[in-house]
C-alpha cells in the first residue's frame, strides 16, 4: 500500500474530515503507541498503519484491504 492509497482508504472508510481527526488523534498500540500521522513520519509502512486503524476502529475484516482498493491475492 502506497501512502496515497492509505489516505484514499482512510477517507473512503471514515470520511475526509473524521479520517484526518482519526489519523491525528487515535493512538495505535499496534504501531508502537503512535498516532497514524506520527507513524507515517517515523517510517512505519502505510499498510501496517492502515491495519492498526482497522483493528482499533472495528472496521469489518472484509474491508481491511481498503475501500476502493483491490482485494489481496489469496
């Protein structure tokens, strides 16, 4: 997942305004207790951040690949 795809997935799943608040304020234990914005600056892969947001926000697993993104190969 590229960073641009990450932002599309966040916006599509949560809406642009709430997605920005979520990435700024939600502390994600799965990425070292950082917010998504901090994790991006720290060089954490966008896919790892996206999965941490999904887990923390109770996004249904069928949408973890990212809204509007291709499903991963099985």
